[in-house]
C-alpha cells in the first residue's frame, strides 16, 4: 500500500512538473494588431463569398413559369465589419448591416409570352457572426479547431428589365425569397471551409521544429492552448534550440518565465534566458566553440609576444624548435551562460587556451595551458521576422592552470589575446548570430518599428506589424498555388 501511494505521488508530481513547463518564448497579438489584420480578413472573406455558387431554380406561380440560373455575386459591401477577441475562445468576425449585389439570368413564360434577360438583385441587412476557436494541436501548432457561424439576410429585392418588366415585377418576391434562402445556406459553409482548410493550411507553414543552420534547430511548438482575453491573444512556445545531431537534449527550463504586460503595440515577443542558453548549449554540443589559430590566422604581434614569453620553455624543450610554428588551441569547457538584467544582456564564456609548438613532421607539443574567462555584451534586434544578436567583448582575463607564478607571467598576454578575440573570435560569433533565427510568424507578416526592453530574466520586443502579402497570397503560398486575386501591402 505504501509503495502504491509513493508511486502515485511520484507520478502525479512528474505530471504536474510536465504540465507546468515554462515558456521560453511568448508572442502576444493585441487588439491593435487585430485592427491591422481586419482589413486583410475582410478582403479575404469578400473573396471567399464572391465564389459562392447557387443551383438553378425553377418554379410556377399562377400562369407564370420561371427559371433562374447563372447566379453570380457581383459586389459585396462588408464595410461594417469588426474583428475582435472572444475571451477563452478565440476570434470573432462580425459583419452588421452590410449588402450583397447579385446578377442572374431569368427565363419567364406567361401564357404565350416568353421573356429572357439579365436581372440584378441586392441583399440588404446582411449580418454574419463568425466565432473561431483556436487551440494547440498534437504537433504543437496553432490551429482553428472549429468555427461557429450565423448568417442572416433581412431582405432582398430584384430589378427587372425587358418587355414584361412591369407585368411580372410582383414575381420578384418569389424569386428573391428562394435566392435569399439559398444564399443564407451558403455563407456559413463557405466561411467554414475557408477557416478550417485554407487558414489552417497557412498556419501549418509556420515553423514548429526547423533548422537554423547546419548545426542547430529551433523548437517553436506551443506548450499550451492560446490564452485569449478581451484585449489580446497570448501564445506560449517552448522556445528551445537543439543540436541537429542530437535532437532531444536533456534540457530543463529553470529560467524566469517571460511576462508581457503591455498592450500599446500590435505585437510583442518575449524571450527568456533559457531561449538563449539552449542556443549556446546546442552550439556547444555541436562542437562549434573550438578554434585552432595558427599560421596566417594568428596576428603577427601576438606570435612575436608568444615566442618571447615562451622562449625559455622552447629552449629547454629543444633549441631546434625555436623557429617552429606556434598555435593557440581554444576550447570552451562548458556551455556559455546568458544573464538578462534591466541594464542589458551578457554572455559569459569560459575556455581553455593551450599554447602549442608544432615541430615539423611530429605531434604538437604543449607549452602552456591557461583558463580564459570572457564576458560579452549581447544586443538583441529584429529584422522583419528574424531575431539577431550582436556580441561585443566586455571583459577578459586569463590565468594559469598550473601556478600563480605563471599567471603573473601571463599578464603581458592579456591585451594581445583580447585583441585576438575581438579580431578573430567575436566576428566569427557575430557571423553566426547576424543571420538571425526566424520567429514563428507566417510568411508575409513582419515586425516593424521594434523597441527592445530588458527585464530581469527576459527580453520583451514590442513592434507593429507590416503585411508584405495579403491573406489570400499567404494562403496561396502555403498551398503552392498562385493567388486568384492580387492583393497589395497594407
């Protein structure tokens, strides 16, 4: 019994810990962001509804026999549309008191008179209420789970032309009643298909687990369903890098969870220390933080100083090696650590630096081994939807692994080695990081007017949104097809 209780408590604790996994990355879309998205949504809905087709209608009314076919929607006016949040659910697209214009071909037989022609009709008081439920799917993607829709058209009237226009004007109410019924039945299925098929296909293009470069990848899977309030939609992502050769590293997120309190801008991106540390860990396990500086890679003044410093050691070892090439072997001993404070972000790196002499045709001989501690300032920036980091060397020191006396002898090497780091190692690091890593946004959406704020344990980037593509183009791109209609940037 005791064993059973212990197992139950242990399994419950593991479950709670797994369920409470903190986010390494968060994105907030505010009501101001939705206002930007409303125009694209409205345009997309208009395009979807304009493709509605209706069946041929036939009937009799007294002496009249009629046929209606080739019904086309010629114009939609959804100017009274709103896009907003539904707390704990998702999004609401609401259209009130709008209008739809149609055209159709009529064929009417009255006694021995037969008349055909084109007729226009208009639907007024068009109200569409659409609620979209957003969830996290099994792969950690954002997904539209279901959609509830209610569409009503208050009235519809037809305008006839032709020989018998005044005679059968009264038939208009029978024709428009049928068309209004069919149109009411078609609107919601069209919007359901647009959301569950087209929009979901676009959401599937947003990266969840994707390569960053040839060494590491990034996991942007959602760790929970989106949190929706009356003013914002918050998405919590794992935000963890991984070594491509070992895609499931034993990393646990103990960092402070990012907190977004602002609503002033359209979108916010928050990143914890874990986000950056997992990247450093992944590069470390991939073996990137190792360098061999020799021959033309070594600054000339540093080589002269090394020869002067270790001249005695070389002569005691073998006088014949006095002119042999020297090299520096640099290997980081543990994953670099990130620290984020209100004053900024820093990265601390500890490495072993070995001074080697390279006898021709023989194995390298170690002259000295020293520990290097370097502290870098890390400046975070955004370009479009790519996050980049620029590093600057802030503090540097070396000391001997053998004795305090040798540490004193290394003091003259401090400045040249620091210069070497600034000229060789730092540019190499920035060359990796300047490419940036993509954040989980759909193609066609970019950050602009970014402002970076540093907090204790995390970074928050507030920005506005720019649409380089229309929603139709974004969906067409996700399907690998050409958009049916061209859309301009917002």
